[in-house]
C-alpha cells in the first residue's frame, strides 16, 4: 500500500500517518510472516526510538484497517502478514518449528460442513494446523 493511501485511511479515522506507522507496515510487507518482536527488531534498525508497545498498537490498528492479518503459529506471539495475500492454511511442525503453507481449498470439506451444520463461517486465513513435517517424520 502506498503512503498516500495509508494516510487517507488514517485521516478518515481522525489519525495521521506517522513515520513509525509507515515503518511498521513496511516491515510487515518485507518480512512476510513475522511476530511483533521480529517487526520491532526490523523497525529499530531504521528508527531506534520505536518501542515494542508502539509496534503492538500499530499492528492492531493496521489489522482494524484491513492492511494486515494475524495468525497463531505457536503458544507465543501472533504472526502478522500482509492482508490481501493469497489466503493460505499454515502447517506448523511441532518438532523443527518450520511453517509451510497450503491452499485453503484443502479445508473446504470442513468449512462447508461447519457452514451447513452450524451456520459458521471459517476464516481460513487464521487457520494453523500443527503436526510433524515430512522431514522430521523421516528422521524419527
């Protein structure tokens, strides 16, 4: 997203585009999938005065604006990524910690059943499946 578009979205909410907000959004785009701590580290390389609280608050705002999404890939901090990316399901290996991605169509039988039986719509972009990857399984 360009700075003018972000500035316009913020202005509509009575907010302004600060250098910190711009840097945090850029870090999310550059890093792909990253925790707030990883984003904080990347931002601090450009602007040492940005604190972790600013990163968390900005990520929350950017998610409200529909510019980033988050998912939980472990028991720790959420992982953020750019909104508008192709939706995907995360595959998290409990052994080595690797994170893979698969097409959300793989979840279609489950999402259709939940919709039909429970009138529940699954946000597939937030789905993470935990298990053991093929490499770790072969080593075991």
